[in-house]
C-alpha cells in the first residue's frame, strides 16, 4: 500500500530554509543531492517517517508564487504555549493561539507560522485526534 | 518535538476527492467535521501516521489556482510497475515511469499522477532512501 514519505516545496535560499525548518521544527538534513540545474534537500526529525523535500532551482531569483489551493503542512507539539513563546522569541512571528470548536467540544488548539518562502505551517496542540 | 501529522489541500468536490484518494492510495475516511461554511475531511491509511486533510469550502465553484511554489506529496509503493498498471486501468493517467540517477547510481524510480483538483502526487518505488 502507498505510504506517505514526503512533501516537496520549491524554495529560493537553501541555507535560509534549512535554518528555518531546523529552528522551528527540529528538522535535520537527512540527504542532499546536487544535480545540473537544481538541488534536492531532505529534512526530517525522529517524530515521523515523513520528510520535507526542498527543491532549489539554480538561477531562480523571483519569489515562488502561491496559489489558492494548497493550504499548509501541519505538525503537533506537546506544549503549544511554550512552543509559541519559543518561536516568538526566535522572531518567527507565529499567529495568536486559537481554538476551534466542533459540536460544542474543543476540536483543535493551534497557531500558524510562515516559512521564508511564504508556505504556511500549522502547529497544533497534541490532543484529541491531532497526535 | 514537532511531529508531522497532515497536509491540507482545498478541493472542490468532496466525494470526488475521497474516491480518488481511496482508489489511488488506499486512504480511508478517518474523520469528517462540518462547520458553517466549510467541511474538514481527514484521510489516512495504515502505512503512516500522516493524513491528507481536505478543506471543502461551501459555495466554491471556481477551480483552485496552483502557484509555482508548492510541488507535490510523495508516496512509496512496493511494486511500481504493478501500481502504474493499476492506476492506468482506473483511468488516472499516470505519467510514464522514469528513473533519476545521481553520482552514477539510481536514486529514484517514480511517476506522477494528478488528483481531481490538479495537485500532483509522486509515486516512488520503495527502494534506497524512499522507504
């Protein structure tokens, strides 16, 4: 059966993105492959068998555009307030922590941060179905 | 530490997308939450603790746009030729199977298919680093 293994995003500045995903989510460089014209970088941490694949295209200087379709990648964390504080202190400008109700029960507690290329990442409190 | 738990995409037709992700990747409905104005649908299979979150916005009829930044979600499968045949017979129009070399070694064997809203999914042979 098909197993999810990564999501690919195009980024302008390899070092900037590697630093962001490391600081924000503890992702480390798993592999890096340089080709003629582009480089692939795989980032992962020990929490899940799933990677972020960065594509860096040589000669790209225009920021990549974002359509209205793709939404975000999501992670969960144990202590969402502590994580919000930590990311704020790093200057990563998380949105305020919000909760979402469904059928009069708390479904999700979360905030968003935006990576250097404008991709949004949702940070959810590890609770309920978000584990 | 942050754990990847899902990726969110906006889709036009809930039933069409649920059918596609079920047929193509064996994803089943894990949860569904209807809100005023939108519905969230979580799809997963047993291979990974990672879900596709579909957002269906009420009243949306225009196809969602796709920017140049976001690339694709990737899965791996055991038998890529059999999977390519199966998806072809389902009418899902996979691209031809290709291999990519790096440093004179085979790095990846893969094809792409496109979901009903235009999101690309890479299907990789389960081998090497793609497991």
